[in-house]
C-alpha cells in the first residue's frame, strides 16, 4: 500500500475539517431555522467537535511535515473559502459573482507570497 505524503495529508484533512466547520457555522440557518437559537448552538458545537477532531491532527501533521504556522493558516483560510463557496452554491443556492472571482485572485496572490520561498 503506497504511503501518502504528510504534505498532502494535511491539506486533505483541513478540507474535511472545513466541511464540518462550515456546516457548524452556517448549516443551522437552513436545517434549524425554525428551532430556538440555543438548539442551533448545541448542534453546532456538536458538529464543531468533529471539525476539531480532524483539524488538530491536520495542523500537527502539517507542522511535522514542514509547513510553517503562516502556511498552515493561509492554507486553512483558502480551503475554508473554497468549501464555503461550494457549499453556498450547492446547499444554499447562492450565486457567485464576478467580485468573488477578483477576491479569489487576491487569495491566489496571498498564497503565492506565503509559499514563494518553496518555489
């Protein structure tokens, strides 16, 4: 069985953790809209627990693989926005606008500057 590089495992785990995170933060708006806010808080905390179960190992693995703290943070932020965009379009029927593209290009610039020493 081939081993997977920790440099790849960390972003993949961050991707999984961000699905949980985005659902914890925004999923209650669609699924628990008629329930009292405190129920949404309890459900979101429960979902966020699983986000942390995946995110903490992702950051530990990434750090051990040589990613800096800044690289891990920026990677997490970009993944968060990509997951959020996908979920908002697919689950909440939001529409992407041209301004979202320009913002994404700014993120590409941020990624370049943080990771350029590795290029």
